[in-house]
C-alpha cells in the first residue's frame, strides 16, 4: 500500500498550498481590520449592554449564584458569546460575498488545494474571534475584575470554539442561495442555542427532564469550559466538554474540506 505523507508531496505543490493559505488569511485579516469600526467595536458595545442590563440591573435582584456575584457568573458566557458571533460572522459574510459576486471562482481555477482555501478562511475567522474575545474580556474585567484560573483550558476551548463556528459560518455561506439564507444558521441555530447554553443561568435551574438534552448543546460545552477556565467553577464534565468540542471542530473542518473539494453548491 502506498503511504502518502506531507514530504511525498512535490515541493512546488507545497509552496502553492502555503502561498494560497497565507494569501487568503492575509486578505481576511486586512478585510476586517480595514473596517474595524464595524467588525471589532460593535461586539464590545453589545456586550457592555448585556453586562449593564443583565449583570448590573438584573444582577442586583438575582444576588449570587454558586456564591459569586451574578455579574461575575455571566462574564465567561459573555466572552464566549462574543467569540462565537465574531468567528461565525467573519467567515459567513466574507465567503458569501465572494460567492455572491462570483470572484471565488478565481481561487478554483488555480491549483490551490481545498485544504488551503478552507484553512485560510477559517484562520481569518479564528483571528477575528480571538481579537474580539480579548477586547470583550477587557470590558468584562472592567465591570468585575477576575483572574484566569486555568489558562491552558481557556486557550484550547477558545481555539476549538472559533474553529467550530468559523466552519459553520462557511458552511452556511456555501449552502445559502441569497442574503436571507446567509443568516439562517445564526438566527435559527446559534441564537436559540446561546440562550439555552447556560450563559445567564446554570443548567441545574432547568427541569430535570430537559437537562440531559441540554448537555448535548455545543454552546453549553463552550460556556461551561470558559466558566471553568476563568472562574474555576465546574458546572459539568469539563473534560468531556473539551473532548466534544475537539471532535466537533475537526469533524466540521474535515467535512468542509470535502464540500469545497467537491464544489458542493459552488458549481453553478
């Protein structure tokens, strides 16, 4: 049986793959950096409103959860929400625009492999997501200072989360036929799962019959991992959640590479 590895690929193809990836990634970073007032500032304003309304105003009535102030309890979830929305919207809007205006065809007539195309767009989503996450993290810190308890868990959860929702954004852009469909996943999947993902309340507050179903919510895994990483509070099986996020991230990425390689919904 012939064993293929990276070194068996001709040097010219490796260079093409690398140049293609770097070009797409740099283009994505330049795109959202150029319009930073639309891509980086609005998430901060939105999360300030969440913290003020839910954390400060409603939090006075709620008091404490798990013996910590309510505003501190929702902080990790707010940071996770910002990362999810930024990673998803960056890739969804960028690739749908290239598809809608048909300039994505320029990539497909080149010998750039599908892996490089997908990795370039996903890396752009990861980059914007992590920048927004750090900015919103500073905003949350300003409302209620905190100390990151488990830095490696936070780094791993952040990377897996940004990969997952960047992939979902690109899949939605590929499947969408118009601007309304381009927002389908965000409106009907991400938003409902976010509000049921434990951002504003612990899962133990849900009816017992619903809790096993809620555990399958990937956003719950994200929020739970962030809360454990930042506050040290474990509201579930953090190890299982991290493994689930890793499997989901690499599974979606592999599926996306196949979709782009076979030009699913990209041929016409």
